[in-house]
């Protein structure tokens, strides 16, 4: 369903070479939003709980995502960027606005860094240590707010918590064979 409030707008989406960022860019483009994708190719430390595809996608550019958006009739441009550099946001907005026009929507990466990435890294570290010591029992308990009705006054917060829940449920499936339950 096309949201008429989105058609013709411009969005800047960070982390858009894979995962949630890529899915967000594709979903916005499907709603008629011109999307400027940013990403940083990373080579994360290998971990037994992560599939090989994770490492391939983290190290890839955004060309595939841009191609998919364009093939579906959408508008997309991309640039690799290091968001730890305080000058990068200005540069990204300049690039996005030169290519697509004024940016109307922005990424809520900070919210996801706290509520998703931090939880993900904690779960991954627990899993690594649990598997390494050949433990047979473990529990992961994630507490979130929002639930199935979302979090209407703070959309990015609700979305981040939903992502945290989904990651926790995925961990439950992947770590069950090691005696770990998650919920």
C-alpha cells in the first residue's frame, strides 16, 4: 500500500548495504521515496553463532540494494561513509541533496545502536563464551516495550525494540542446541 504522504520525499538511510538498513531503504523506495543509502563495509570478528552470509553482507557495498530498488522502479543513490567522523553527516546530506533533493526523513541509527546493536553484541558475546566453555544451560531474557501495537509517539524506539525482540527470538532458534533459551 502506497502512503501518499511519502511519495516524492527523500530519505537518507544509514547501514543500508544489508540487514535492517537495506530493508528500510527498499521499503521506503516501494512507497515512492527517493533513497540515499549510506554504509560502511566492515569485517567483523568471526563468531560461531553467525552464518557466513552475515560476513559477506557486512563487507559488501550497497550496489545490490540500489540495483534492486531501481529495477523495481524506485530511485536510489549510495555512498560509503564513516559515521564516526563528525564531518560525515554534513557530507552525506550534501551528497544526498545534490543527487535527490532535500532530505525529508532520516535514519534513527542512534536508537538502533543502543537498543539493537548493544543487545545483539551482548547476546553474541554470551553465546561465544557459552559455546567455548561447552556449557549446557543458559538463558537470555530481553525486556522491551511497545509490543505489537508499536510505539506511536516514538516510532524509532518502537522499531528498535521490535528488532531487538526479533534478534532474541532468532538467537533462541540458533542457540537452542547449546541448551540456551531466549525470550
